[in-house]
C-alpha cells in the first residue's frame, strides 16, 4: 500500500511573539518541520515543539532558513553554497540535539521559504543542502519540492529524498510554487485544497494557475502552520482521509501506539478511486502516495 505523510511547519513563534496553532495542529499531522532560529523559533520554542511532537508520535524535522528574522525567511539573499551548507548543518544540529534530549531522533530536514525555493532551481545550493543532511548521519531524510533540483541532489548523495507537494499553495507551469502575493498563490478554501490534494496523490497531477496539468510525485504533503485557518485545513484533510489507530514504528524502531494510518471515507467505486491511505509517524515515505484502486 502506498502512503502519504502530512507535514506542517511548526515552532515558528519567537520570544513573546506567537505564530500558529501548534497544539491544535500537532495531533492532526504525521511530521513536524520545526523552525531552528534563523527565520523563527528560539531555544525554548524548539524544546517545547520537539516535546509536543514526541508526545504525539509525530516525526521530528528541522526547518532551516536563511538568516532573516524580520522577513520570516521569505526574502532571497545572495549566499554561497558553503554558507548554505553551514547554516543548514548549524540549524538542523540544534533541532537534532533537542530531539535527542527528548529521547527521540531527528527524522528529516526541510528547508524554509526563500532557501527552499532558491535551492529547488539551483544545483549548487541543492547539493550543499544534501551534503549537510548527509553529514547529520543516522539516516536523516530530505524533504524537497517534487521533481526539483534538490530531489536530484539528495538522491545523488544517497539520501532518502521525499518529494513534497503542497495543500495550500498554487503552482506555476514548471512545477514551482506560485509567489504568495500572486492571485491564486495561496489556497484559502479548504474544499479547494482537498480537491488539489486528491489530484496530486491519486493522479500524480496538479493543475497550475494557468490551467496546465503538471506532473508531481507526492511523498509528503505540506500544510503551512502560519496559514489563516490552518487547523480547519488540517481537519478537512483528516476528515477526507479518516483516521484509524494502528501500530507502526518510529525511526528508532520503538513501537508507536499513537502512530496513525489514514483511510479514505467509503464512497462509490469508480475508475481511479482511492482504496486506502496510510501515514506513519517516523516511517520512510519513499514509496509515498495514497493507495489506488486497480
């Protein structure tokens, strides 16, 4: 059975400034991308978010960024490949240390904002990120934009590299994400988000803003925690893919009774109808995708 992981960017508060509804969203997801201080997050926030993820059986990921607190990591910068390697290893190492202190492990790395988008189209930056993730050791996975340069770089470095698709973002014709400020760049209706997700996971296709059918490989599905209505979006996705409790294993091979398998709600069968879906906390999602009929 194919599987899809539901990930969310978390831990993006900073000091007295609060961002997102982490406590409400965490029970609804299977992987958390935890801010590591460069765009958001501080030591206490990292510690609390790691603990929250561990308590819910959610896979712990690092969410490194360009050093841009005031711009929330969403402004491009001219940086060298070596600088990118250093900042990714530095930030992911911080999250890894807090995970270890909580009795858990770092499961994956997913870059944030401008760094994510820049590296998706830049071979040198992508390789720098892949090198940093590989040097973290312990089988840490790389989450990267589906069919991007970063996916290629991760695979070349021998990493478990998971293609990511987005529930709440519009797409360009080349498979990159549409700018947030562009009309349609952000999906604000839960029903539209669910429809896009089903197309990506069931058919391997996303319809771009211009109407082009763009192929994608859906190994993990992202929902942004800072998006207004993120909890409603997460609940809509969970309602579409009904939650049942199963015993799966975390990446450290300890049984995780809180791990979840997602099963679609019953509906009349038709060609291409989904039959089942599973999302396992901390499990490898290299064969990702909802199970399909036939």
